[in-house]
């Protein structure tokens, strides 16, 4: 899989859907390669959001150094651009100490920002975002998607109608740059990561088995205190941070508002994560650079090490 024709240090990327075993595989691989792990998870970056993000445990983080977890408060709108810059700095720091950077996670846009860079885009405009949120509240949750479909059909086709943050960002770029977000990406070339020999692997376990794991993990999150964790976060930061729209936290918040019972919240979280795993698969399958392993992370190490030697 890897070639030794380049003198650049090795950097391994591990991707896959939620609950596919990326954490277990990254830990085992880091021990084999004298590596350190860079998390690629848009929820794990936030301090205090531990249970709902399935963040590596304190014991796991003590076992292998981790980077890009707990780097922002939930009140901060941490962006893919922020992540890309910080993750590149971490990778170079790890390599400078003679260790192997291992990037592990399932947030596709974060990984794109890290590996390929993001095109320069208009910065956030809070006044416009507030107007779009008001528009959504008055016209209904599907209104943003309908508006984006008129203004940028290509972007609308790739964004779930209920994914308000992405819809707002696409509309923001369309209105501020006066061109569709897809055209803005094409017009301004991003800067790819340099200085590494990058090898990417993806986990693709059987879907039925993955769904069983997802259902069990979501139920365990609530059993392990997700509602109380959410209560504490809201007490500290208020109910409005965008981070609290993440799967699990949104449903736990609804329980606290008496809008859902806990069993209803668990079922909704399970369904949301199953749907998210499909979108993750669609995103990563578009990248021909990824070498796929048809198993869970706990059993993938031998095949991965063999591929690295090839």
C-alpha cells in the first residue's frame, strides 16, 4: 500500500462511520508505529462534551498522546478551517519528534481541511445568519433547503434538509460571494498538506452489524449520563451554542425541555446516528485514495499493517 520512494515521514489516516472502531484501531496502530493520534471529530474538539462524542477515555488518552480534543469551549464556533490549521501544526510537531502522526475520525469536512485545504471563503456574518435562522423559524425547518435549492441547486442536493448549520453556511456564501458555494470552491484553489507521505484507510464493517453497534452505543450514552452532562453544559454555556445541536446533545436537550421522553430520545439518537453513518460512507467513498478494510477496527490491524508494507 505504502511506497518508500518518498523521503517524507509517514502520516496515516483512519476514517469510517461512527461506531466502526476507529479509536481502538488508532490506539493499536499508534503502539506499533510509535505514533500519536490527531482526533478528527467535530464534537470531540469541545471541552465537556465527552459522553455524546464518544471521546477517547482519560485512560486511552494517557495510553497514547492525543491532539485536537478539548481545544475549544462549546460557546466557540470552531470551524473546519480552525481544525485544518491546528491539525497540520500538530502533525508537523509530532513528526519533528520522530513519531508518526495518526489522524483518526469521521468528520469528512475536517479531514478535507487538513489534507486538501479549503478554498478561501467569506467569513461568518452573524447578522445574516440571524436573519436566516429567523427565516427558518417563521417558515418552517424545510424553508432553508427550499431557498438553497433555488439559489444553489448543486449545494442543496448534497446537504440534508435538516442540517441547518450547513444550509446556513451555503446560503451565507451564496449571498455574500454572489456565487454558489461550489463555484467559490473551484475559483479559489486550496493549499494541500505537504511534507508527508499520506496513507489513508477506511473501515467498512457490515452494515447490519454496524447498526447493532450504533444502537448499543447510543443507549449506553444515555445510561452513562448524557442527559446530566447536557444539563451541566447548558447551565454553564446556556442553551444556544451551535455545538449543542450535535446528535445526542440535541435529543438530551429535548428531554430537559420535556419535549421527548428518554426512550424517545434514545430512539431518535439511534436513528440519527444510523443516518449519519450513511452520509459518512457516501462522503468517504468518493475519495479514491482511501484503502478500505471490510471489518471493525478491533480486527483490522493485521490487514492494515500488511497494506502498509505493500
